[in-house]
């Protein structure tokens, strides 16, 4: 009897965790960092208010995926680059079928993107930009345009925070930009089911 009770408690805990994961919005952070010639993109996500989190790093030196729960790393795996396969004779392309599939994929992708953008909300947008052109006058004009753009973004999204620094010494483009998004997972289930149902024949 006690084994059945323990099993029921475990199943109830799992059900509560699944429900909480679907109901509590997932936090997604996209960070673009560039200094000198090197650029790095980091996509982070947090579930259950940060209880479980993960991130994907893309940089010239490394590409890796990391998953952690309660700040304890569970998985750290390098993302392997695909090696070029030896060329084989390709069968003739059925262009009519390919164009029809592309139309179906475009329509399904457009519907999925519309559903996601309707349910996603921007929590924060900001960062630091240091920019310079070869001509100081053009640098001043560019910085003026960037200030105007950041003012418009702040009017639309008050959480916007941008630091713009001109560089009059020469050409330069360094940036550290961050975009924070929030997405309730339960609102993505039906759009994803529709997308996979529409594209099932293609793949």
C-alpha cells in the first residue's frame, strides 16, 4: 500500500511540475556581444522562475549547450559542426514538388511565427554600442540617428536602456546587446501541433 502511495505522490509532483512549466512563462534572453573582430551570441532560457535554466553559446572558439537545475550543471555538451560529406550523385529534382513543399512550409511557418509573436512579450531591451566611422562628421550623424532610434524604442518599451558611445579615432563597431523575452509555453502547444501537422508530409 505504501509503494502505491509513494508512486501516486511522485506522479502528482510530476504533474504539478509539468503544469507549472506550461503555465509559468519561460524567460528567454538573447545576447549579442562583439568586441573587435570577434562576435559571440548567447541564447539563455529559464524555466520555473529560474529553477531550471540553460544556454547555447555560439562563438568562433566554441559552440556549446549547457543545462543546469538549481545552479547545478547537469549537462555541458559541445555542439559539433557538421562535416562536409563526400559528393554523391543526386537524384533529379522534382521542381514542381519542391515549389509546392516550399509554399506549404512558408504558410505553416508564417502561421507559427504569427502565433508566437502574438503571445511573446518583450521584457527588456538594452545594451552598449561603441561606434565610429572614418569621418568624425559621419560618426556624429550616425550617433545622432542611434540616439533618435533609442528614444523611439524607449517610448514604445520603457524598459529600454541603451548606452551609445561615439569613437572619433577611427572605424569601430563594438556592441553588447541584450533582448529579454517572456513566452507562456501553454500558448505554444496548439500552434506547434498545427505546424508539425501541416509540415508532416514535407519531412
